[in-house]
């Protein structure tokens, strides 16, 4: 089973590493790190990941995972090769998935027209403009498409995807290996739960960027 | 503020990317990705990360983050340069931290003698053999040392560390940006919660490796 973990400049590292950590260690899975060209991709907070293969080299992956970016409006204009590859590869894939604003790239590739999907809470309007039916759920499944909310939601999606690709036991095994028994020290992980002044702070930081 | 994100061959990617995503985007932080030598480091499920600088180039970081590995016994023998650097750098650091079996590397560097610390649940005996007082807590703080349990515990540690380096508001801001409102689809993230047959399955997989 070939899994394409998509990489592009200014993507968010955790968006791909969350699902990767849940998926890539299963012996049946061949993990591919694919970009428009081979070589280093600089993520939005500085860590560099290596694209070991190109989109052209992997035309028919079984599973596609597309990360988002802290610069979601800009990257939507910068990644035509990725969008074209998604349009062509999606019909042959068992699962096409995204984390965070990766769903806006799926939408641009024509994959989400009239379909329920989720994204980072700051990008909901954009995803709607691009034709999707926006959900605020953390993980949304619609046929062969699975989308996750912002950044860390990729861990939850990775477990859900593992249970669909294999079974629940395999998902629980990797949950135990990754000791995913979350205990965040604060309860500020969603717009609904965070204090209003923190939500406003976040909107300002995003607008300044 | 210089933060050293330590990279080494066969480390676990999420161990470093969890804390990185919580820490590296704050404007006060200079994120450094340091290894024994510059260049690609292959993590334990195949993703390659780039070490942009060497231990020699960063002798006095303010914060040190050390990841673990799925091959924790082997990597403990393979990383003398890292261990020597840790021994020298720790006394000058504001915080020395680890995720997963990274704590066994801190222990080997002499940092955890008689001190409370945590690690991946499969490595608790090893950490005890190395002289630490093993805790089963998810995040353990002892003076200037902060250790986290397995893999995904680095997200919780990253938030706790952010609140200590800045304040609670900053930690909540990054929690909201990373939408860290976890909803794992199963409750198998600890030895206490996972079904016994899954724990046994995990022990066998680890023993085979």
C-alpha cells in the first residue's frame, strides 16, 4: 500500500507528521514523501523535511495525505503542480485525505465540490468559497475523502484512517505505541472552548501574517 | 532565545515535531535543528529531517529538546557526540527537556541521577537502570528538567513549556492555533487504558524489533 505524504514549501510540519506517525510504521505501508521536486521543503516554522520523490514518480498512490499551512491563502496560489497531481491521482486513490487547510488544496483540485469537509477554524470561510460544505467536526468522512481540522487533528485522523485501512486493533496498537492519551494543560483548543480574548489574539496574529 | 531541537538517526519524528509546533512559531524563539553533523537524518518510520547545524555550533542553547526512538536501546549506544554535548550544554540551559525515550539519553548524560523523570511506557525499566526515579506521569518537571512520556506526550509538554517560558495566554494561543482539542477515536493510549491483548501485542512487536 503506497501512501503519499505530500510536502510543499511553508506547509505545517505537524499536519503531516501526525498522520505519518499513526500510519507509516505498519509493515504493509510504503511511505512516500512527495513534492513538486526532490529535496528539502522548509515548513512554516523552519524545520526542513525531505521530499524523496516527486509527484510524477507516484501517479497512483493508494492513500494521499495533504497538509495545511500557516500561510494558507498564499500556498493555494503557489502549488499548481500539486493541485494538478491531486486532480489526476484522486480518482484512483482508496483514500484522499487532508489536515488543516490542506482541504483548501483538495477543494481547488475539484475534489470537494458540494461535499462535507473540515479545515482549520480560521479557514472555514475560504473552504466554503471554494465549494465545500464546511463542517466544524474534527474529522469528516465523505466516501473516499477524509478531512481533519487544524494541525493536531491529524493525529485523530491518522487513527481513524488506520482503523479503516486495517482494523480497530491496529489503530489501538499504534495509539498505545504513540502513547496518545492526551492531557493538554489548558482547555483552549477550539474557538468554542478558548477564552474570547485568546480567540481575538489569534485572529489578530493571523491577520498580521 | 535559542532552542535546540536535537536530531539523530532513527529518532521518532513526532517526538520533536510535537514540541516544535508548540514552540517554534513564537517570535522570540530561534529554532535550531542540530545533529552530530549537518544533513538529513532518517527517522524511524522513514521521514527525513534536516539537521541545519551541528552540536559544536550551538554550545549554549537556552532550551534543549531531545526526542526518543523506536530503537531506544540501540540509539543509546550510537550517540556519544549527542550525550557529550548534552552533558556540557545542560548546566547553561534554562530548560533541558525530552520526549519519549529521549529521557534515557538525558540519563546517560548524567542529568537524571536520582531525579524524577518519565519516558515511553516500554522503557521505564531502562530509565530506572540508568539512575532516574521513574514517574508514570505524562509530563514531569524537576527543577530545570522537563520530561514527557511516549511520542504524542510532546504536544502536552510543548504547551507546558510555552507557559513556563512565556505565560498561560501564550500557551493557549498556540493551543488554539494548533487546534489541540484532542478527540482520539479509541481509548487505548496508555497501558492502563488499552485492552490487555493490545498491550501484549505491543510488547511482542517491540520485542521482535
